[in-house]
């Protein structure tokens, strides 16, 4: 049985286009593979921006923490536990103002931790999460794939690669605000790309 972590970053929750894609993908996975799914709505999780006080707790012993510090360090520790026990990470990724949602950045800031998911070495950073796969379902109002305006793709490859995850795949759902005909074609193309990913996981 594979553990699948689903991270939805849409402000629209389950109604977001990227969330609908992750839902369809998980449904297809269940038909071919025995999986256990953990689903996280990052918008509902309402993580605060990372603070110096929270980061300081990562190097503290739990016995020395105040109740407030224990609450702060739990943000990262709980998210790390989810990530570390997962085999496959499925991400619903809308584009807001040409970049990733701030809710997803708050998640990244707590799981990309030196000494936990990667280490600094004399040869550069070394990731500790090899063997996992990430499938990112990117929903966008315009068309950005393959252009300089697509800041998401290189950033997400970089940050997951930092943690040792180099198997990062993208399914693009673009041009959703460019007319109904274009949107329908984009949905069809995205579903075809999605279907091609399922046997790779199974």
C-alpha cells in the first residue's frame, strides 16, 4: 500500500480547479493501486508566516519548551511527519500573481528544514527524501507553460530537489479564463496527461 499526501493550495478549497484535478487523480489511483490518502487543505490549515520565534524552537529540546514554543514547533513537526511517511505527494497548485500561493510557501518553509529533509555538505545541499514522487496539478487562467512568466515550475523543481525529490511531474490546466472553448480543450488535455501518470505510480 502506498501513502499518498494530497496538498490543495486553492483559495476555493475543493471547488478550485487544481483541487478538482487532484480529486480526479486520486480517484483514478484508487482504481489501480491500494493507497492510503492524507488530504490537507492548506487554506483551511491557515498556517501563519514563519517567524524567528518558531524557527528557534527547531533547535530546542522539547523538555525545555514553554507551552507556546511547543505549539510553534508542532507546526513543522506535524507537517514533516506527513511528508516523511508519504510515498507520493499530489499537489493542487493554482497560480496567483505569477507565483505559488502564500499558503503553500508557508508549508514549504516548514518542511524544507536543514538537518531534517536536507543537509548542507562541502559539496552543497544533500536531500534526504529520495524515492518519493511529486505530481503537481497546475491550474492557471492564462497560458504560461514554457515561458519566463512560469515561475512556479522551476521553483517547485528546485525546492523539492533540495529535499532529494527529483521525480517531479506537472500536469498543466491553462487558459481557463480565455474562453469556454479553450477551457474545455485544456481540461481534456489535462485529463489525458493525468491518465498517463496513473500507470507510472501503479
